[in-house]
C-alpha cells in the first residue's frame, strides 16, 4: 500500500525515486517549498467538504439554485488556503502553524 502511495507521489513529481543499492525516495523540491496541500491533493481522492464542490459541474443538477453551495465553496477555499500555507519544513521542524 505504501509503495502505491509513493509511486503516485513520484508520478506527480512530489518525490524522486532511486532504485538499487542506496536507493529510496527524496523530496523533489525543498521542504520549505512543498505544501501539505500539494501532497493531499495528489493522494486523497477528495479534499472538498461535500461532493458537489469537488465536481467540475458543481456535482448536481440543483447547483444553480442550491442555497448552501456558496457556503461549501467558501469552506473548500478555506481548506485549500489553510493546507497551502503549511510546508513540510514547518511540520518537520514543528514550527507553529498560524491561522490567518
């Protein structure tokens, strides 16, 4: 299972893989430049709070008059912005994560 996740991260250029003796995986760019969002967006099937936000058509036939869709889109933006503001370096070094 882990190998499948690592393979996906290599395919999306989050990681670089090396085979053979001394091989393994390393980040494709500096930890200070790699965000949690970039990783989650690749390995998770959905990061939206509800299905209709993830879909290109807004998920359903009622999107044009759905009273809650703007709320869900706003929350999806907040989730994106939050995880985009956290780098792998911050996690590794246990730097405080500021809520904006």
